[in-house]
C-alpha cells in the first residue's frame, strides 16, 4: 500500500479517536481485534499474526491471512488462502485461493476463485475471472466473464460470458454478451456487441463491431462492421484506408491542393499497364470469384506513385482512383484530337463545296462561251447563203 494512503488512514483513525465519545451501543459490537482488524465468522482471520486493518466477515474468510494488510473479505471462504495486501472480495469463495496477488477486487460468488498471484484484477459477477491464476490487470464484469482466463493480462470483458474461453490471450477488449467467447490465446482483439467475435480463437488484432459479427477461427488483422453491406446511398464518396490503418475520404476542393498543373503526358503510363484476370487466394476470398484488375508489383515498375504500400513498404494495392483520372486525361486528349479532325473535316467540306460550286459556275460560263463561239461560227455561212 502507498505510504501516503496509510498516513491518511492513520490520521483519520486518530481524529476519530479524538471525537467526543458517543453513547455506547448495547450489547457492544464484537469482532474487534488489535491492529484495526475485524473478524466475524467461524475461523475468520484465523491465522492472523501481524496484519493490520483487515476485515473478514464470513465462514473461513481470510482464514490463512497472516501479515497481509488492508484486505476486505465478505462471504464464506472469501480470500481464504490470502497472504497478500489490499484485496477486496465480496461473495462466497471470491478470491478463494489468492495467496500473494495484491490490489485485486472480486465481487460475486466464485469471482477470481483460482487467482494465486495475479495482481490488479477486477472481477464483478458470478465466477468472473474464476480460472485466473497469474494473469494481471484484467477487468471482468458479468457472469462468467473471462471465466477460464489463467495467464492472460490486460483483458477487459463486459458482459455475460464475454471472453469466456480466454486462457492466455492479452490486451483483448470484449463488450457484449458472449463477445470473443471462443478466444483462447489471441491478443489485441476488440469485440463490441452480442456474440461479436464469437468464433475467434487464436488470431490477433481483429475488430468485430456489431451483434453476431462472429468472425472466423484463427484469423488475424480482420475487421467486421455490421449493417454496412447492402446499404444504398444516392450520393456520397468512397471511404479509403492508408497503411497506418486510418480511415478517411479523398478531398477534391482547390483549397486543399497546391502545385496544381495539367496532367499532360503523365497519363501515358497507362499504355504500359497490363490488365489481368485472376482469383484471390481462398484465405482472402473463399468464394474464389473471378476478378479483373492490375497486379501492384507490375504497376510499381511502370509508375511507383500508383501503388499503395503496406506498413513494411511492400506493394499492397493499386490506386485505381488515380488510374481513372489518367484514363479521363487520355480520353480528353483523344476527344480534342477528334474535335480538331472534325473541325478540319468540316472546313474541308466547305472548301470542297466552294470548289464544286466554282467548277459548276466555270462550266456554265464555258458552256455559254462555247455556245457564243458556235453562233459566231455559223453567222457568216448564213449571210453567204442569203446572197
């Protein structure tokens, strides 16, 4: 126990002793013993030697405690084997086998039943953390929460049978009845909701959010969120994730950008890409659905900026949104070429029409001249004939 806490308690006791004496109750209370100890019940605090400020109420409560201080045991067999300090057990057989674990709190019949040396555990509920032996800094709230935990530490379970099967897993968080029920040795898992992560066993770093997001045994680094698939939205923007596991969206406003310039020929890298057909491995897609797309390693050779990398810096995915922008640029470039060709063609058509009209006009004029010449040629013959 911290020295300052002990000093405060001693000062409080002295102050109480200096208060005006009130009229004593009759019959006087029993169970008061030297060293500020209180015992009430058969063999409660039976083995006490020099421990101080312990409270034992119930059959065999704190029976083995000798020198432990500031323990509170209420219930038959509560803290029966305890020899440590600052433990609180309320309920039959709560912290029954604790020997040297300190700073534990057990509320409920059989809570922290098997704990021997594990410190800083909190168990609230029937048989909560009942199997814990040396695990530390666990918090279990709910009937049978973390019931089978033995050596796992820093787990948090809120809900009936939450993290029920956990044995040695550490740093798990389960909120909800039967959340992470089957986890045994997995670490750093988070489950929120009824039966969330129920099937998870030995995998680590998984996230389950929502009722019945049960997951798959042995998986790691998976994320399940209920009520997302199948939702229809009339408008919106895609949600993306970076290599640091941060979720976000892409912004397009000018106020978020700098060094803005035309894409120009940068999009011509598209012509070197190699689209492929493929299937994901079964551990990624159990249905083996046929897919179309690109291979990140191949894209990296063409343009490294089009690749998304994992935390180790290895190619992980392709920035298809950038590919789409490049496709748009190439489309617009070709569109402008077509427009120019169409403009040139229209101009040529106008020129051709003008030439045709000119030729027709010249032909008509030639026809007239020819007709005139023919008349001129025939005129002398007519005169001679008249003579």
